[in-house]
């Protein structure tokens, strides 16, 4: 770790990666639920939040659920049922079927495929957006033409190349589950993420740009699909005077208390995006001259929500770094650094950063799943990486050289200046 600590003191209060930002309106609607005694998974807050979110994203229906993972699970289950028929005895709808999935994402994007007994095939990352690579997706369809479902995530609030991905899926008759958990409020060609897929999902987790402490939303333009997900989320209770159940259900409905927090947050989404954008732009300007780049996006077509500001260290500026399953190690080198050194340095001064999401094909639980790069099958049929030139395992390279910087919208410019200085000194 760098030793030049002159004039830098640890922050008295921790500078977080991304923490909840409350405004007071949240308490109003939580209190409203108490006054009206709607302390359950029904009530005015839920109804209003569903309406507000659907209108904001531009879809006809939104179903409020307990978390973004629940939304992704029921979206995946619904897609499997539409494609392959009714559930198997243990509840899965994808048994025996492969699903193309974003590789660089949180595992909540992928786990629902396993919940439904499917097999995830990981699609390598596009260096232009850090999202699913359309070229790798096209190659995957050449290798596995029978696949009919694609799960796409928008990483760190930056939209992927959704038009290209949609065109490829249309040619192959595939449905899309769109994971917009991190990208609520981001737009692609003027349209908000979450509304591009056949089914969409967003998250209100504690660190998201709009939070309820938890919670999520299933998005669709089909009333039939919305009603199906709403039924599943309330234990699949049938319309009978007693508790009757004819299919597997889940306790996934959002609480009216959580919905009250989200309802109070919604008026501040654009404000939060503007604050996050200012943070991204201050980093971009403050880090000029260093051998680094910020997480990229397609400025001609997309407007991110800038949820997390990330940086990628140039290859020639990387010191030696290795990672085991649980621990990193590095060797300091003059003029060079690595994500581990920077993150340790930030922690020393009471600031929170984070490694880039570890690609799913590198995770122990999914290490034997197929992985496809832009020029071939990275793993699975041959159980070895095919040389894809510059396109070979883009996600693993970004994971090795990238990190998420403190991006809390309550961070002051002065605090951010200190963080930028800490990063600079790591290169000395």
C-alpha cells in the first residue's frame, strides 16, 4: 500500500459506496400505512407505487414484490412456462433447457435460472458498455440454436446494446428477461430500461438509486402476465372461499410499509441521477492524466443513471496481482497499482469501494457451465478457452483491472477530491 499520506486524514464519517438517501417524504407514507392499519402486503402505498413505476418506465403493468430477485425469479419462471409448458413436479419450468445469461453481473440475475431447473450459458462482455456482447450472443445461438430465453442485465446503471440484442433474439425466436435492477431511470434511445424485455425487473434494495430498504418490481405489458405473477407472489391462492392451491406459489409480495418508503422516494429519482452523474463526471475530470478509464457507455444512444462510478486501470499500469477464491495479493510497483491496492488504501481512510462483479463463469458454483465469447465457445464443449483475440474473456479482464469507486450521493466534492488524491498516490 502507498506510504505517502501527507495531508490526508481518515474521514471522520465513512464515505460509503452507495447508501440510502432519505428525504422525509418516506416517513409520511409509512405513517399513512400505520394510521390506516395497512400493515400487510396490500394497501394504498403498493397500489400507488405500482402505478407510478409503470408510468415512469412506460409499461402497462408493474407488480410490487419483496425484492428484485423475486421479480427476476417470477419473470424467469413465467418465460419458462410460456416456452416449455407447465412446471415439473418440483416447480421448475426450465428443466433440461439452456438459457443465455449476462456473464458480468450479480448472481441474483442468474440464480432464478437454477431455481427453475435450467442451465445458464454465460455470454461474454462487451467492452463498450460492460454488458452482454451482441457478437458473443450471436455466436452462442450458432452453437446452441435451440435456446429460446435470454437474461440480460444492465451493469452499474449503464444500458447495454439492447437494440442489437433484441434484433438477435427476434431472429432466433427468443424471449428476453431484462434485469434493470441497477439501472432504474437510465434510458436507451429515450426509453427507460426495464421496458425493453418481454419481462422486466427492477430493485429497491438499500444501496440502489431508489430504495425501500428492500423490494422490487416485475414489469410487463401483459395483464395476463401481471395477474399470473401477482397470484404466484401470494402463494398461488385460488379464488375460493377457503385456502386452495393448485400450483406452487411464493411469499413474494411487497409490504405496504416498504411501498411507503419507495413511494416517498420516487419524486427524487431524477435528483439522485443528477447527483450520481456529477460524481461520475468529477471522477472523470479528476482522474485525467492517470492510466485509467471510467466505465464506458454509448453516449449517442443511452443516458445512464450513473449508479456506480467505476474505473479500469490500463494494462501497462497494473502491478502484479493475484486472487484466490477468498483473498487477494499484490506486489507494489513504482508507478503502477491494482484494484486491491486502491481498495485497501480507500478502506484505510474510511471510504468504501468494491471490486467489479466477478464474472459468473468464474464463480465456483457455475464454473462448469458453458461460456461463450465473441469468436467461439469459451468453455463447455471443449472445456477450454478458444483463442478469440481481443475478444477473449473480456469480463475476466475487466474484473482483474476494474473497481467501483465510492459513489454515494451524499459524498461532498471535497470528500471526493480526497478520494481522487488517494487514487493518484497509488500510482506514485
